[in-house]
């Protein structure tokens, strides 16, 4: 622990959640503002404390004589109006400059657009310009959850929104916080200049599992990104059962998962994704106005319950190649998959995924079948190389792996 504290000051140390470790022009701008405010605050602090100290010593009570009264002093009134105004101006000008600069960077058509949808409690990433199936662009975009890959050099524009509650999308080393608000398309722009893994988290309390709404942005070399897209589009090698080895049929045990999870390239293709209620593909809109609008558009739709719905779960395509499961909570290992399937709500309190095992809907054998299947969700020749250990960026091993949860006695520690 002491080593960690001491090393916290070193420039070489990996600080994935630190907002004072900028990695691109945008976060450097924010860092500059932070420094200006820090030094201004320090000067004010020292000034005020010195004045208090001076006054207390210089004008301490020595006798019964009443000291000179300064109430209504014009000089003083003017001084303590102008000084704060000047300080505010000094802070305001660079802030306004940065706000306009960053807003301008969000403009332009040549962006790498990704829709980011804050769910309870995980993140869906939808690659607007990358069709899931290049031969059938109407089939929707490439979709993934909690780990977004980005080709290096891309001018990324995340379109951040929600169909449930308000979250806050934050990758401290890439950009500032962006509110995730139902019905709003809030931009978060940055240039993916340095390859590496960038850690993000939800920065606004959004319910029981708010603290377990982590994600990663991986900036990878372009050829590795292309490999990843190809791998994503490649149907899984097997259903986990070597006897049938059917690439399209999901195993029978997956039947309980179908309503919420998709696996592209297989027959697990019924679950809804994206913005149910806002895009109009299912019921469950955000509020009564939205409900009225949807009803008016489609009189045949079922009666709409104007209630917040958590919506379906993450797309599981290429799941075996993700680093973590349950939105950054557990390392992606067979043991943890089993733990997650068997003790879902114990691992992540408040989670919407039903605990089918404890409910008796699936047994041990079926859990094993599911774990094997989930482990098999990768191309036959293995997971795509993300190319992240070249180019002098953050090697994964340097990141601290700890599980701060009180009940972490069993299972594997969190992979950060
Ligand atoms: Cu989502 Cu906090």
C-alpha cells in the first residue's frame, strides 16, 4: 500500500482514473484550467489566511478601548468588489475559450461516430458507420458492450444518451464528463491519438449498481481494429458442444437468455437493443409525452406502460474476447462466468438479469453448458490481437488489480 501511495506521485505510474493525467489535447486543456484554478485558489487561500493571522495578532484585544470602526468604508467596499471580480474574470476567460474550442471540435462531418447508451448498469456502444453485416447494411450496426475499440487517429464523436435514468459518461484521460440524459444526444469528442486502454466509469449516481458501471475505451492500431471488426462479424466457432458443433444454433440452455441477449451470426437474434422506447422498436418509453407520441404513431402498438424499463441486456457477440464481464466487475474467466450466472444479484446487487439458477430455471449442468458456450464466443482461430502491447502505451500488467468489495473472498479480483 505504501508503495502505491509513494508511487502515486511518479509520472510513470499508471493512473487510469486520474483526471490529472491527461493523454490528449482535450484533457490537456482541462488540465490547464485545473492548474489555473488550483493556483488561483492557493493564492486566495494564502492571502486570506495571512490576513486572518495578521489581524488576529496585530489587533488583538489589549485594553478596553473600542477600535476604529470601518463599516461603510468606500475604499474597502470597492476593493472587495473589484478583487473577486478580477479573479472571476481570470478564471472565466480561459474557461470560456476552452468551452468554445471543444464545442468547435465536435463539429464536422468526418467523425468516427459511436452511439453510447447508458443502461442500468452497463454501456452499449453502437458503431453507426460500421454495419454488423456488410452485405446487409439494414441489419443494424456493430454493437458491443462495456469495451469499445477505436482505431488510433480516429476523430471520435460519442453520441451519449440513455433510455432510463441519468448517468454520466466519463473517461478521465480522454475527455471531461458528459451527462447521459434520456432524450438528449450529448456529444463527447476526442482524437484517439495514443494507443492504449482508457478506463471509464459512470460518474453520476444512477441506482444500486452505479459503482459497477465501468467500461474501457481501447485505442488500437488500425489493422488491429479491422481484425476485431472481422472477428466480430465471424460467427462463433462452435456452440460449445463439440458433438453438434453448430455455429448458428445456440445451445438449449441459452433459451433463458434469448429475450435479452444477442449473439450475432447465430439464431440468438431476437433481443432488442439500442433505445427501446425512443427509437420506437418496443414499448417502454421514457415518459408520458413519449408514450403519447409513440401511441399516436402506431395505434396498433400494445398499450404502453409509461414506465422506465431497464431494457434488454448486452450484445454478447465476441464475449469470450472481452477482458471483463458484468460491466468491468469481474475478470472474464470460466470461474467468474459461473459465479455470475449462479449468484447474479449477489455479485452485482440490483442487477436486472434474473437469477435463473437460484430460481431453479437452470441447473448446474445448464450453467456449465452456458459457461462453455460463452467461452466459445470467438472465432475458430482465437481472439483478435488488439495490438495493445506495442507502441509504448500502457501495458495492462501495470494496472493495479484489487477487489474493494467486502465480500470478495471468493472469485477472482477485479480486472481494472
Ligand atoms: Cu450510471 Cu451511475
